[in-house]
């Protein structure tokens, strides 16, 4: 019985010790997980700016198409001149509200190749927003 009590006490002490190491983050270096890999960056600031311009144009198309769909006139049912007018008007409205300036500032400071590729593949506003908010 005494032996069983010693084993139990030893187990509790080891468990508490392991728990305190885990909570304090003071585990030996070998036991810590490696840092997450860093997201690759664009090779030059100019490449990032160009990617932001392309993504901005894609954003305008997605949001304008969504707006047209809610108005009952899907963009794919419009003539090319009507679509051009829709995208131009939507761009001007976004510029007037300062939305494009904020997008450009945010994009040039945080866009990664992975976010760019994800955003360009997006076909919905929600998908695009998810891509831009993804960490990493």
C-alpha cells in the first residue's frame, strides 16, 4: 500500500512538473516546436505594387458584378460597353470614398504571393475577403 502511494505521489509530481513546463514555455529547446515557416515575399517592391494593381482590378470586378447581380442585372448579361461603364463607375465611386487608397495602402504593406494567388482565384466577395484576411 505504501509502495502504491509512492508511485501515485511520484506520478502526480511528474505530471505537475510537466504541466508547469508546458505552461511556462520553459521546456528544453529540443522539445519546442520549430517556428512556423515565413511566407515568401515578392522579389521587389515593384512586383508587389504590380500585384496589388492587378488584385485591385479583380476586386473591382468582383464587387461590381456582385452589385449588378443584386440589382437584377448580372454582369454576364450585359454588353461589353455596359460592363465597362459598370466597372468604370464602380471604380470612380470607390475612389471618391477613399476605398481604393485604403486598399492600396493595406495591400502594399501586407500582400504575399500566396494571398495574391488566392485572391485572384476567388470568384466571390467572401472568398476574396477570406484570402486577404488569411494569416501568413
